[in-house]
C-alpha cells in the first residue's frame, strides 16, 4: 500500500467537508481532525463512565451534642425467688462510666413464690 492510497483512505474519514459544492473536497487534514476528535471523545466518554461507576466514600465525624441529656427508661420486672433487699439498679453508659445522680422511681412489690402480691402497697427504694 503506497502513501497515496493511505492518504486517499484517510480522506474518506473527513466528517467536515466544505459546505459549498465547489469546495466539498475531503482532505488529509480534515481526516486527521476527525480521527483525533473521535479518539478524544471516546477517551472522555470512558473517563466519565469510569467516574460515574466509581463509588466515593466521604468519612464524616461529628460531635454528638445530646450527650448531656437523659434517657427515660421504664421497666416492669418480677423476681419472685429473690428478696427485695438483694435487688438494686445501677446505671452505666456505653463507655462503661458509672452514671451518678440518676433520678429514679423504683418501687419494690413483695411477691410470694407463685408470683402473687403479698403487700398491698409497693415500697419506694431510697
């Protein structure tokens, strides 16, 4: 294949021929621009597709401003086989720190072995 045939085939790729009839000539320069722009568009397409399909992770750290607030917890537990004097409630946060000055209203009600109430009114724990 001679150089003339190569140039002739490259001219067939010219996507930007002149607009007037007299100037519609496919040139080697036009074919070069067409091939370079096609390759560039393909590379940009692949680059954007890769960017779109890539997961981005943005680690974020923030301060919890609700730490000083108290959480209200209501429980109703029955231990018919343990004496009231042996039962108590301790409060501890997630870090293992003992919570002091926790407001609590713990009432102990005496039960017999079958779980029936013995005393009429529950005792408040102090």
